[in-house]
């Protein structure tokens, strides 16, 4: 175990160094976008969304050197992009896009996890008005400062998993959203492309963090099914060719409570493919959606690296083979 403990320590150190080097002076962790399949032509686009996910992952390793500094810079960036008393646009302050539930709830959840002082309950109460008649969240907040007209709205199960994560951190139940997500898993709808997310592993990551980090036990039956699904596809070559999907699925396994041979193999794989610069390659985390024809993709090396580090740290904590201290 000593060699694995040492390997994990080195991998975490190098991965955090990579993230530190990639963080912009503003505190943002850069987002890249491209027209698939041309990932080699990816270009930077300002976004608060991916930074919220990196911040969530960093919370898992908060006691390691430099993480507190990185985290505070990211927090300052997110706080500087807020508008209208606690809501966010994907591209940040005063950008030409509507406010949305996904970005807003992910940012709020990350800030809550880092214990940033804010009236979360008042904001949560306001956001409840953006649900449909079934009590499930729409994606877009259309009644505040719309820079362009969007006549329709849509429901996305990953967006709802992220919204539920925020509310779960507050200890607030949303039975309609919980039942909707349970049905998405029961009917295996999550295996399809959602409105804004191409891969089931984005949903699995977001749902299982709601269970594991948000402590929402109402999702227990769905988590059991997700665990069975993950165990059944671990040999899929796609998981070994796309580092982001591999990292997302590995965190999903650990969040589901899997503590056997499969999680060990998944971690060993992530450890073995870390690049010399300390990072992992980017992959598609989400898409531009129906308005852009599903061909505009978003992701980043920083996101993949943060989620890989989250997986490795959670595994080390479960197995007692590593320490944040």
C-alpha cells in the first residue's frame, strides 16, 4: 500500500500544480468550445459554469497546499459575476444570454460548499418560481433582463440534478424534482442525450454528487440502479478513450458507495494516464443544445483534471491509502 499511497500523493500534487498554472488571473478556470468533432480547433470562451465544477472538486482536496488560494480566487471570480441578487448567466456578468437555473444552482452549490456567506435560502425561494406545472425546473430564467427573445423553454434532467444538489445542500426537499429524477433513472432515460448533455456520465456525476455530497437519501433507489449500470459498462472501450467520461464515471462509482475491485481498477487507470504536465485531456461535458444543432461542444483540461483528482482523493479517503493533510 505504501507505493500506492506515494503514487496518489504525487499524482495529486502534480494535478493541483496543473490547475494552479491554468487558472486565470481573474480566478476563472478556462472553458473551451469547439465544433465537434474538431476538438483540435477548440478556443477559449468566458464561462462561470465550469469554474463552479472545478471549485466543487477542489473542496475534496481543500487541505492540500495551494488549494485554499486557488479556491478563494475562484470564489472571488464567481462572486464578481453575480447579478440581480444572486443569479448568474453562463458567460458571466452582462453577457448576451439569459440567466439560467443550471449555472445559477451550480455556482450557488459551490459557494455553499466553501461556506461563503450569502442568503442562500432567500435565493432558493426565488428560484422556485422557475419550475413548470409539474414542479420540475425549466432551464432558462426568462423574466429578468432578457437580452433577446426566447419563446420556448425546456427541461433537462442534468439541470434538475444540479438544481436538486443546491437545494439538498440547504436541507430543502423538492419531492417533484426527486420523483422526476427517480423516473429518469427507472426508465433508463438518462442513457439518452439530454437537451444540453451528450453523455449519461454527466448526469451520473451530477446525480450521484447530490446523493453523496448533498446527502439526499431520497435518491437511494436510483443510486442503486446507477451503480449496477456503471458496473455493467466498466469494460466499455469508450471509457478508456475519453478521459473525462472515465473520470465522471469513476466519481459516480465512488459516490454510489462502490468500494471493490472495479473502483480500484478505475482509479489505477486514471493514475496511469495522467500526463507529464499533471493534467488529463479535455472531453465533451455539455453541448450548446438544440438552438445550436448539438454540434457545439464545451469542456476543458482543467475540468477533466479536477474531476480526476476528485475521484482519486475520494478513493484514497475510502481506502485509507492517502491523506489530504
